[in-house]
C-alpha cells in the first residue's frame, strides 16, 4: 500500500468513527456505556494512526510535528472521566467530545491538503504494510489478506452481517478475547490456516 493512501485510509476510518460518535452524543445520558466503548475504540484507532504516521514520515525522511497528540491526550482525559461510571458527568463528557471532534476534523483536512500540495510526497516505490489491528473491519482484513477467511469461518463470523465491524467489536459480540483473535489473525497472515 502506498504511504499516502495509508494515511488517507486512517483518516477515513477516523472520520467514520467520529460521525458515529457525533450521533451517539445526541443520545445524552442514556449513551454512557456506548460512549465509553466508542471512546476507547477511538483512542486505539488514533494511537495506531499516530504511530503509523510517525513511521511513514520517518521512512520518507520527513520531520513532522504530530498535531494529533494533543487530541489523543484530550481523548484519554475523556476516557478517565468515563471510567468514573455513573458518577461521570455525561454533559461534561459530551462537551469535551464535541470539542475533540471539532479539533480532529480540521487536523486531518490540513494534513491531506499538505500531502496534496506536495505533489509526489513519498519516495518512489515506498510502501507500508498495515498490520492487522483491532480497529480494522472484517471486510478490510479479508480484502488485504483473503487467506484469513477460514479463521473467520471457524468462529462462525458472518461476513455479510458483520463485515463492517471492527475486530474489537466482533470479539466483544462473540465473547472472544480480542487480543487472542488478533494474534490468530496475524498468524494466519504469515502461515496458512489448517
């Protein structure tokens, strides 16, 4: 995968998660547990994006100040609030998440504009292998690594109904340990499934 495309895909995933989060924010106090799950999922996605972004910039010989780090700190603060359980002030969480969404969208747009302005920003032939992560959807994994399909079949995962769910969400819904499922998927990438 081309480096620029990897960043664009990260941003597309972040935008989908932010759109979903924005709609959940409208539910108010009833959405406390949904917010908690979504915020932790968004934190993992953003952390992985930051790490991938740093790797991409370093491999392209570019020094890049990461604008997303402050947003990640804000999100960690929200997660700490949500860990307070029923004592957490949902209106306060909603305000903080609204600000976070308002901050992250322009950051991604500015990055994409900077990439477009550079024309050919990456060294010719540079590629990045995106490792399987908990925020990737079943369909994305199957598209990149079709030989993982038997593993999904072993766990009775229906691609048509559950293909757009992330590995983390899928593991949770099926009562599986997400880290073990990820490890099995990563093993399946490097060796065939029996």
